[in-house]
């Protein structure tokens, strides 16, 4: 899953260790987050502040389109 590779490059070690706690639905929403805001969003998701795909997407400020996805 390409999102795991992206997160390994961008997240601090404490969040990388917890990537397995994210649900597929959360990962789908997080893929649209810009690089600069990804860590904060992942932290909020893992803290239970953002649980649904819609809630996560509403918090994204730097929208990163997934234009290469087939």
C-alpha cells in the first residue's frame, strides 16, 4: 500500500510505530492530506479526535489530489 511508504517518509518515529492502528477507511482519507499536515492529522486520528473519513477530509487544508491512481 503506497500510503504506508509515504507515511514512513513523513511521520515521526512515534507515529510510524502506530501506523497499524489506522483503519483502511482512515488511510483512504489521509492520502489526500498534504505532506506538511499529515503528521498532525494522523496524531488526531490516533487520539480519537477524527474517526470517520468525512471528519478527516474536512480537516485537510492542503488538499493533495490522487491523480495518478488507476
